[in-house]
C-alpha cells in the first residue's frame, strides 16, 4: 500500500483524536457562551497532539520531514524579513497551518485495520447525529451554547466552537454520507436528521454546499432530465440570492449599508483592501513577496486562498497547497465525490478559516480513510501492493 506501514495499531487513534477534539471544543464553547470567558484547554490539547504526532512522523517517516522543513524555512525567511521579526501570534498561526499536514502524514504510516476504521466511521456518524440532536433541542429551548453566533444572528451549530468549523465539518459529513450510502442516503433516518440540522447552521457556506449536494444527488441518482435539473437549480439559486440579499435578513441589511460585494463576501473585500493590501505595501520587502510575513494577524483578509499566500508568500504558498493536496488526495473517487470535494475546496479558498482550524483536520482524515478503504474494497489487489 505504497508508503503505508503494515503494522496495525490496537489502539484506535482516529477515534481517540476525534473524541478528544470534539469534547474539548464542546467544553470550550460551553464555557465561552455561558460566561464569555475562554479556556486554554483547547490550545494546550492541540499543542500536545501536534508535538506528539510530529515526533511519531519523525520516527516513522523521517524522509517526509522535508515537507515540513521547506514550510518552516519559508516561514522563517518571511518573518525575519519583517522589521518586527517573528511574533508569538505568527508562530501560533504557523503551527495551526501545519497541523492538518502533520495529521495526514501521521496517518500515512500508522494504518488502522478495517474493523478499527468501521468503528471510527460509526463513532463519527454518532457524533454528528448527537450534534444534530443538540441543534434540535437548542432550537426548541433556545439553549445559548448551541447557537452558531454569540449575537442575535440566526444559526445553530451544536457543540462546534466556530461557524467555520461547523460549516466545514458538515460539508465533509455530506461527502462522506453520499459516498457511503449513495442512492440510499435519504432512506436512513439518522442521515435525514444530520442533513436537516445542516439547514440550521445559518452560514452561507452551509447553504451553498447543500445546494451543490442536492444538485449532485439529483444528477447522479435520479432519472430526472439533466438539463431540467440544471435549469431548476439556476432558477432556485437566483431566487434564493434575491430573497436573502435583496428582501430580508442580515445580508440584505449589509447590502443596503455597504453594497452587494460586502454582503456576499461578509466584509472580506473590505478587510482585503483596507488592511491586507496596506500592510503589504507598508511592510513587505522583495523577500516577503516570495516567502510572506505577517506580524499583525488582524490584517488577514479571511479569504483562505489569499491568506495562505499572505502568510507564506508566492513560493511558500504554492508549496503549502502542493504539500497539502499531495498527501490528502491519495485515493480514487467517483466523479460525484470528486465534484463535491472540488466544490468544498473552491468554497474554502473563497471564504476562510479552514486550514487554520486544527479540529477540521481530524474530519478530513476520517473522510480520506473512508474513501481510501472504499477504493480498496473495490480493488482488493491494491491492499497488499
């Protein structure tokens, strides 16, 4: 199986990390939404996990360390080229950005058995079902910590700390469910509950991905005319955009006050033009354009595609994306799964806070493990290759 280690672990590392991240995030959110205070538990936990997994990668895959090495060199060159040098905030951001790479590298060598993966997938589905149940309870009884946002804006994402984490995890879950259950996805009550709860997140990412998801399902698993499906979703998409951006709600209010682009981009356009670009013009040298460099993280545009290059520069940014997709895309997937994955990453690059949220990485690992195992089940000869 390529670089995979044939040694199977008795300890289910994926389930352990999944439960660890989910429970610590839940605790963090309950504390934050209850009294407005934050706790270091989440950061300390992920820091310990990052160090532990990095040591394991060092031991099991020392030949892969150049991947992290080139990113570290790019980071150091960029930061040292700034007048203020390396800041604590920049180091923290760097560790967050390399977290998914370290996690994916770790599971390139520490292979779990099929039975362990089956347990992993079951636990994952139960966690998402439990979170969906909490969303339903939160809506009925207006439980504060189940809300997506601290303010009055509509949204319920259960125990996920941020709107971005909840949105991306649900997107990953939809891809997983469709890949696993295919045509029968809507015949299982737990799936229906999870999908229904995604409508309650209150984020543009969730609604946009749901639209893509339903379009792909109708296109792949129904006999409805493909042109009719395309026409219906174009009309429906235009109608929904018109209602939300021109009739009522917070997006309509933003459009009226600051324009349609700011409403669509959630003010990311203003962050880019008023903070990111001025910071670059005032602080960057030639080396920074190649290797990035940020000392004030509040100047990020929150547009992921731009922010990775903002942090790592042109050379470092391309290296980051190359390394990430090289170690994530190690499976073969059906066309409809590939389209959904492409849609997810397009949305990610146009929005933000995906690579920098370590908790999302474990859900990516679960999706990758399922898609890879599914491919092996179709082609058993690959298992021992």
